[in-house]
C-alpha cells in the first residue's frame, strides 16, 4: 500500500493552488535542508554571492599552484636530511633490545637522547670540505717533491701559490681513497698539471723582482696571465720558409703543449724536473740563454721529443744516457755548454738528423762505434772537445752525412777508407788534430764544398785536392807536410773562393795565373816558392787577401799589383825582392787595411803619397833600409791606425807627436833606428798610445806596446815608453810582426746549414782585438759560434721587436760594444733552403 503523496510545504500567509489563503501551521516547520533547497531554487542565476564564491575558488587555485613547488622542494630536502640522519642512530634514537640472550623479545622501545645532550654529544663528525689549496697540495705532491712545495723559495712552491689563485680556476684533479689520481674530465686531467708545469718553468728560469715581473726575460710571452696557456706566445712569420712560428708556448689541437721555443730570451736558472709533465712535448728550444745545472733525469719521460736544443748555455754534468731512449729525436744540440765525461751510446736514435756536441771542452774518449747506425744523420758536430783515438770506420755507416765537423780534438791516425761511403758530404772539418797519412781517401767525396785540413800532419802530394772537387768553395790545408808545386788547376775552378796552402813544403815557381773572378782569398806564406812574382797575379781580380810572405821570391815587385783595387790585405814580407823604394802603385790600393812589407829590402824615404791610404789599420815596414824623418802629415789622417812597425830601419830625427794623438794606436815599435827625441808634448798627446789613468799621474799599458831604443834617450827614457828594444825580458819583440803572424783562421758559420755559406773573416785586425804576444799580435780570431743573426735583418729574432732596454743589441752576455755581437751574416733560418728540406727547422717540427 503506497503512501499518499506529500502535501506541498507552504509558509505562513502563502496561497495554495486554488488560491485560497492557508493559515500557518507552526507545528510542521521545514527542516534546514528544505530551507536551503528552497532558497536555492528561488534565487535567480548570476547573483553577487555566486560571483564571490567563484572568485574565492580561483584565488585558492592560484595559491596552490605557487605553493606546490615549494612544498615539493621542501619535502625533498626533508627526505635527504632524514636519510642522512638514518645513518646516525645516536641522533635519531636507536632501537635497543632489552633482555638476555634467548629470552622472548620484549616490546621494542624508542630510546632518544636526553634533551640536555641530544645527539651532538655522541655524533660522528662529518668530513670538512678541503680548500682549493689543500686539494692542490695533495694533488701536486704526487707530481713534485712535497718538500719543495713546502719551501716558499722554490719554483714549485711559487707555482703552487700562483695556480691556487689562478684566474682560470681549473678544477684540481680528484684523488681516490688511497691517494691516487681519480677519474675526471680529460681537460682537467691535462690542463691543471700542464699549467702548473709551465709556471714552475717560469719561476725556475726567472729572477723575480715582484709578482710576475722579472729582470731578465727578454719577452714574457704572457706567461702566468689569465689567458689559456696555449696562448702564451708571439707569432712570428718567417717569409722565406713560409712558416709562422709560435715563439713561446705552442699546443696541438687538443690543447696539449707540444713546443717551448724561447732561444735568446735571457732565461737564467735550471731546467726543472716538472718539464716531464708535458708528455706531448715535441720541440724544446732554450738555446742561447744562461741556463745552468744538469739536465733533470725526469726528462727521460719526454718520449715524444723530436727537437732538443739547449746550445750556448752553462749546463753541466754528463750527457745523459736516457737520450738513447728518446727514439723520436731528430735534432739535438748541446753546443757550447760545460758537459763532461764520455759520449753516450745513441745508436737507437734512427731518426736523428743533426747532432751537435761541440765546444764542451771536457768531453773525452772516443766516438762510439754504435753511432755508425745513425743512418739518417746529416750533420755531426763534435768540434772543440777533448776527444781522442782514431776516426772509427763506422763513420762510413752515416751514408746521408752532409756535414762532419771534428775540429780541435786529439784524433790521430789516418782518414778511414770507409769515409768514402759518405758520398753526400759537403763540409768536412778535420782541422787542429793529430791526423797523419795521405789524402787519397777523400777522392770519393766529389760534392765537397768546404774542406778544412789545417794544423795536422798530413803528407804527400796535393793532387787529390784539385783533381776531384769541382764544387769546392773553400780549401784550407795549411800547416801540414804537403809537398809538390802549386797546380794551375786550382785557379781554373769556378767556385773556389778560399785557398790556403800556407805552412807546407810547396816549392817551385808560381804559375802563370789565368783570369779568375771568383777567388777572394789566397794564402801561400811559409812555403819555399822561388823566382819572380809573376805579373799575372793581377789576373786574380777578385782577391781581397793576398799573402805571399816568408818565401824566397826575387826580382821586382810587379806594378800590376796596382790594378788589384779590391785588396784589403797585402803581405809580401820576408822575401828577397830587389832593393827598391816603396812601390808607387800602392797609392792605387785605397781599400787596403793591412800592409806588410817587412824585410823586403825597401830603400829611400817614406813618401808623402802614402797619406791616401787613410784606412790603414796595420802598417809593417820593419827590417828594411828606410831613412830620413817620418813625415807627420802622412799619418795625421790615419784615424784607424792601430799597429805600426818601423823597427830596424835607418830612420832618424825627432819622433812626431802625431803618433801620440792617434785615437786607435795600440802598438808602436820604433827601436833599431836613429831617433834622437820625441816631439815636445808627445807623452801628453792624448791619444790611445799614451793614455793616462783617471788620476793623470801614470800610464796604463795593459793593452798597449810602445817600444824604442832606450839608450838613445839616456839617462831619461820617455815616461810613456814601456818597452826597450834591447830589453831581454821580451827577446821575441822584433819577431812580432813577421808574416806568419798575419794568418787568417776560418770561421764556422751556421752549424745546421745544409748548403752552408761558409763565412771567412777578412776584417781589419783592429776588430780582431788580439794584443801582442810572443806568438802573434793580431791573428784573426775564430768568430764566436752563433746562430747566425746579422746586424741588419735577423730574419727572426731581434729586429722583430722593439728592444728599448738593449739599445746595443748585445746578444753576447756581458758585451759592451756598439754593435750586435752576432758575427755572422747568416739568418737564423738558413737562406739556403733547398729541395731536400735540409733547413734547420723542418715543417714537421711545428705540426
């Protein structure tokens, strides 16, 4: 049975459906729900209340959207903290078990620390984060001696402090739990130690004034700057070689240092062991600096090294055996250092092309036989050492050899026949040894350009020297025991510029010289040539140096010599020419710098026309029959006159004051004449010969000779004369100016040149600067070994920079002259770069 439908609910005063007013029924009040439904149904849509509720809901949504990320982030932090604390039961409260073993487990109780102590009382300390310096010390202690890092004065400690504060702020490579280097990025693993190693090198080779400043480096190359270390260089373009050289530090494409190139940069100090950290290093050129100490043994780790040049320093010790393990080496120069001991075994260096150990003086022993295995070798330089023994037959194994230089050692025996296998030889230096035998072993070396045999004991004929060498440019076989006559064929060679056969046993008449425009230097003194000097000598039109002294030549001095206007040196002394006045043709030779006619039977007076020879540096007229007075005006304009010899003549009268006024005169010899006095004021002339000390009360003669006949001025010899002609303390004084004192000695040019321009020295002797000794007074010096930078255009070094602090450009340490001390006119990179790519720096040295 269904219930009747409910009556509609009405309120007081409402009408029913019939329109009849119904009285209120108070005992049937509606429920709250009914009231709410009613009010909702009766309200119109879009009221103010609904809009308000909607706005409120939107505000809450925006707030939640902003708050949720912060809540999530906070939750993550809380989780991390909780997990960290979970590892510390003392702080979180440990779960402990109460009871004896085996008993039933009682309820587990959370034990917490009392409030007064909390977990901090029993907490295990968390490890402190190390500072950058501490991490650097720990890491670098594996690379350098830790004791050196603790000493503030060492390059290692200074480099440590620098790299800790380095602007680059490279990450210190991590260490694992047992102190080894842990994994890391490739850049971090090589750049941090690489940058540190370069900083150590800088501090090891610089005299510090203050941070980063030195008083010795010529160029800083931005060392220790905030730049990447691969940018610590200056790019220099060498046009002839079509190369751009990074002068400083250079790297490969991976940013690893492959080249340190700092010759002539005034580096001073030692090579640090940290150089070995640069494991990819290919080129190390520190030549012509002031480095000392020994080569560090750690360099044995530089297995990629190809070019190692430390020439012209003060490095000492023995040449290390580990060089033999650096099998990629191509060029090595230890030239002009202080190495000692014996030569090491280098037989493993199959790629070696150039090896220079010259001028170390204390190197001794023999050339190792294993060096015969160096088949790629093009240049071997062992000059100016104390090497001895015979030349090994194994030299014949160096079949690519172009340059062999063994000057000034103690080698003995003969030239080995196996040397004929070195058919590519261009320059052979065997001078100043004790070698003997004949020269027939040289006939199989057809490409020789420079042949130096002087000061040995070679003997036999000289036919070999002119029959086989069509390319010969310079031949010096002086001071041996060679015999025979002078072959005309020497003067038909179209390349020969220097011929020195002095000091042998050659004899006969001089040949009828053919026309020759090539030969520049002819030295035949101290032989036994006889008969007349042929007028055809003037056919040698290019001669600048002619020395025929100390022979037995007779007849008249030919006037044809007057056409040889390129002569700067002429010595005919100690011959038996017919008596005659000074030849008038000499006034045509205005280029003369040195003239020696000593003991040539000259007569008459000194003519006034000699004043045209204003450029004379040396004038030797001693040992003749000259007479009369010295004409002062002849010598007044000879401002370069340095050596004057008038002794043993018949000159007379008063010695003119002009000689005391000459600015360059260092040697003036007038004994054996009839001079009666010095012109008034001679000793106060103010010139170099009579220069007084700073106090003006005494004369200094440490570098000057003024000699005369003291008895002619008895009892009071002139106070400015420091030698007497009869002084027995110097019995050889009269022989100082004989012809053999004027010998030329060759120079050595640029040491790694394949087609070397052999430079010989014909400078006036005032530049040579030798003072009188009983053996010589002005012998030409061997020029300083150098790397060929000339005064005008280095082609590489000095002229490419403004060098305000070094106006004189004195590349020789301690030099005080006005000129560049680099003697050679050879550029650092040789001009003679040929198709064989024999130039010193190959293109592949800077890949």
